[in-house]
C-alpha cells in the first residue's frame, strides 16, 4: 500500500534551499513619511472632488462656454471701449505700484532680516521678529489692502501699504535665510578686528548675499506685480487690475480681457528677462 | 589691469549710482501714483489702533465661529485638491518637457512656453472668466487655483528634474535600461522629496490665494470675509482673519516638520 | 575584443573633437586614456556606448558594430558595457543594494524594471558583489551616507552586475582622496583580470596610469598620438602630449 504521506511528498514542490529573502531597504522614517503624506493628500483630494459643489452647472456646457470665452480672449483681443492709451496708463500705474512696494519691501526687509538672523543678533529679538513676520505673512495681501482701505479710503495708499506689509514680511524671511547660510568664519574674522555691527553688515554680509538678495527681490517684484493686479481688482485700488475686473466681470467684454491679459503677460516676460540678466551679472562678478 | 584704488573708486561710483537710481524711481513713482509717504506712514499706527478697537473679536462674534471654520476647512480642502491635481498633471508634463527626460527640442520649448503662459495669466483673469462659465461655485475656485498652480509646478518640477536627476539618468541609460525603467527607478525616487516639498509650499500658497479667488468668485473664506467686511461686521471679519492666521501658520509648521523628515 | 576604427566626431562644424581615432583592446586589458583637458577623452568614452552619437567610423565589440545598432540592439550592447562616473551618479536616496541592482535593469522586462522586482539570484549576486568591493555591511545604507570612495565602489558593483565585457570609467578617481584612489584603482585592476574584462579609464594622474594600466592611449587635440604598452610611455611622449615638462609629476 502506498501511504498518503508519500503521495504528498511527490506532489509537493521541492523546497528551495533555504536562502533568506534579501531585503532591499529597511523601514525608514523618511520613506514612510513620503508615502503617508502622498496617500493622505490623494485621499483628501478624492474626498474633496467627489463632494465638490458645482452649483448645478452643466459641466459640459460650461466647458463649451469657457472655450468660446478663451477663443474671444486669446484669438480676437482688442482694446475695447477703454482704448489703448487708458489701458497702458493703467498698466504703468500697476507696474509702478509693484516697483514701489518692492523697494519698500527690500529696504525694510533687509533691516529686519539682519535683526532677525540667528547668526547676527540676540535670540529673543530675532525670534520676536520672526514670529511677527510669520503672522504678517499668514494674512493674504488682499486682506491687508482691505484693512488699510478702511483707514485711508479705497485707493493707491491702501494698496501700497497692503502690498508693502506682505513684501516686508516675505523678504525678511528670504533674506534672513540667505544671511543664515553665510559661513560663520566670514563674520568672525571681521568681529575680531573690532569692526562695528553695521560695518560688518555692509562690508561682509552684504557683498556675500548680494546675488541672492537681487534674486529674491526680483522674485518678489514679479509677485507684487501679480498682487497689484489682484488688489486693483478685488479692493478697487485702480490700475490694470481694476480694468481687468471691469472688462471681465462687469461689461463682459472678453476681447478686452484678452488684450489686458496679453499686456500683463508681456510685462511679466520683460520683468523675467531683466531678472535673468541682472542675476547673471551679479553671479558672474 | 585696474589699479586697486581705481577699482574701489569705480565700485563706490557703482553703488552710488544704483542707490540714486532706486531712490529716484521711488520718488518719481510716489509722485506719479500721488502716494503721500508721510500720510501713508501715519496711516499705519492709525490702522492698527483702529484694528485694536474694531477688529477685536468679542463674545458676540463667537457665534460666527462655526460658519467661519466650515468655510476655512472647505478652502483648505480646495487648496489641497487643486494642488494635488495640478501636481499630477505637472509631473507628466515636466517629464515630457525637461531637458533631461524630454522627448525633443520642440516639445521642450512648447512646454516651457505653455507653462510660462499659464503662470503669468493673472489669477483675477482666471477667476473672472471661470466665474462667467461655471458660476458661483466651489468648482470655479478649484479650477482657478488648478490652472494657476499648473503653471508654477511645471516649471518647478522641470527645474528639479534637471538639477537633481540628470546624472543618475545618464548612468541608468548606460546600463541599457529603457526609458520607463529609468524614469521609475532613477528619476522619480531621486526627485520625490523635492516634489513633495514644492507641493506643500503650493498648498500654503493656495490657501492664501484662495482668499482672493473667494472674494472674486464668491466662494470659501474669501467670500465670507468680504460679506462681513462689506456689512461692517468687523468683529466677525477680525475673527476670520484670526482663523486664517492660525490655519496658515499651522500648515506652515506641519510642512516644515514633514520637510525635516523627508529631505 | 574591442576594435575602434576611424572614429570621428565634431560638436560644431569644422571643429573636430575627434579625428580618425583607431585602437584595439584585447580582453583582460586595463587601458588608461590620458591627455590634456579638452583633448576628447570623455568624447571617446561616451561614443563607445553611444551616449554621444559620433559622426563616423566603426566600433566593433566582438565583431559587431555598435554604431549601426537600432534602439533595441543598442540597449543590448549597452548592458554589456558598464560605466563608472567621476561623480558616481548614484540615486543618492536609494540604498546601496538598490543602486547595485539598477545594473540589472537592462535585462528586465519594462514592467519588472519599473516596479523594481528583482529575482532572488539577482539579489544574491548583488550581495556577493558588494562583498567583493568590500561593502557587504553597507547594503541597506542610503547612498547619501557613504564616503566618496565607497560610492565609487557601489558604482563599480553596479557595472559588474551587468556581466559586462567592457567597463568604461570616466575619471573614476578624480573626486577621491589618494588612499581611496589607490583602493579603487586596485579594485578595477583585479576585476579586469578576474573577469577577463576590458577596462578603459580616463585618467589625469599619469603615475596612476603607469602603475596600473597595461596599455596606454594618449590623446591630444582629438588625435591619437600614443597607443602602446604602458611601459613604453616616455617623458618625450608626455612632453608632446601635454606641451610641457611634467617629468616632476612622474617622480
Ligand atoms: N556638448 C558639447 N558641445 C560642444 N562642444 C563640446 C561638448 N562636449 C565637449 N565639447 C568639446 O569637445 C572637446 C573634447 O571634450 P571632452 O569633454 O571629450 O574632453 P576631455 O578630454 O574629456 O577633457 P577633460 O579632461 O577636461 O574632461 C573640447 O574641446 C570640448 O570643448
Ligand atoms: Mg572629460
């Protein structure tokens, strides 16, 4: 008789010589974190998109409409009833607004950055400035502009103050990160000569960070230009943003909207071009 | 060769010119915009004094809190979902368009141009034309943030790929691995942390931008702030701002912690 | 056997980076390519696995021309040609063993490669190669945590797991300290003999070339000016090669 044990062994696959599974990586916090964050974000997105309120709009229909609008904007732009001169003036004033607030942001941002950098000042002052700046940054530019417009009235002054506040806070952070990246020996070598604080700042710190200073300032200029448009539209502060708001939201002249958008894109391209040139100049020195 | 004295003098001139130039632009700019610097400066303490009195949330404004909170959560969810969808689209486009992993010169130029175009169309324009077709709904806000984010993320991702993945990409190509193997085994593992870091940054940024979009399109936290503000319920508006501060700083802190672990 | 015949390349018109380069290399030979900066060493090496498309000539690996291969064939040739880089070119965030296994990708189906599914044999081979290069205790370490010399040995293991006939090294020791450099050169030399490989290394250190190479190829301004047994490299030749007196360096 054949016992069942034998038949079993024949059917069973021969076992591999026992070699342990070779692991390719250990559990690491960083890997787990990346995967967890991605999964978390995707789940949130899935939930949000399935619960999105579309106000009963026929999506297909709306997309068709959107295409028509885009077509009017980008393929048949014209200056509309406002005329080219007025639009160019508005564009200029928005650009000036952004330049002005960037200058304010750069000057005060640098001063605060020096006072807030961990390797330059005492810890309490630095921490204090950083907290205040974080709070200022947390409030959107548009809300700053609206707040100031209660006191100064709707208009340029409120817009300038609103944009400046956010710029100062943003640039303080950016500059102080550059300053904190400076090698400590540079600072110490001047400290031992007995140089005064602000002498050290302008003889050692400034030349070291000038390239990144210029970089960040121009990044902020581009942001401020976008913000100047936003504030013009949403806080009635004038400029090209206001014209854009009127054309697209009140008179529904999408040809003019397109024209304005092209003007804005043109300016941002020019700003970007100048930024690249100047950055290269400072990097090569 | 310049003499040292001459060089220093030249440098001094250079600095003076730049300071004069910037100062000149500032003064002229103020004049053109009719911006009174002194009054502007004085407005700041005035504004804060006013804020201290009127914006301070009172016991009364507590009743607004649930509604504010609900809108704020909604806004954060919108910011997250628009960023994530934008990131998924952008990573594909960036892979097609980067100098390292791209298909060909034509596609690379095209992608660069399109990304730059998207990035530079003002958020106001997106909001308004979307509002026209999609009406006052969350979907409008979502689309506006999405289109804006795509422009930024494509460029950021392309730069990340070019900076971080070109060397490993070359090495794997030399082993005879094919395109998809190289992408999944070398490029993606290498760039994932930086990508995630950018996504987190974009979420923070979108929460702030969502306020603007909200004011224009009547959705989320921006809408509710606008209502309180326009109806002079300033304590409620102050409450809203406070809630925004807490959420944005909270998000920033969480992001920084995540970055510390993954980078 | 690797035969290169009349290899030509110019990046810009009328500015040849390589003109009529020809040489033969037998298996089991360690070859050093020397020459001043900009001579065309990298260009030669990268033409050999077609990371750079050259303009003319022949590259015969065991009689088959790599230059005329189509995409699929080229990948098959490339997996027989390992490459070691000056900057290691590892995926820094992945572990040592994952980087070594990347050398197998050329042999895998797209899907298995994309998901990084490796067989038990491949993993075992990776471990034994790590042992060979002295890194068996580092298998699960992230590459970003290694020293330069260790990273380069990971790079060498990655090329070995391809079962290559040829290994190309572009300045393999240029980023290393003298001790690690010796170490890597010795490893390459031993491996060449053990696996009967053709190993070609671009070197800036002439003393290293003399010490370890069997055959030396000298390139100057895109032309081949020397191709002999390493012992025949004389000061005269070095002087013409580098346009200057570098006898001191030889000491
Ligand atoms: N991508 C490129 N485009 C244009 N010219 C190039 C390119 N790569 C190399 N060259 C030129 O080809 C010539 C040979 O360059 P190659 O990199 O091969 O020199 P090399 O011998 O490796 O130099 P090194 O020792 O500095 O690495 C040089 O004159 C170089 O300027
Ligand atoms: Mg080279």
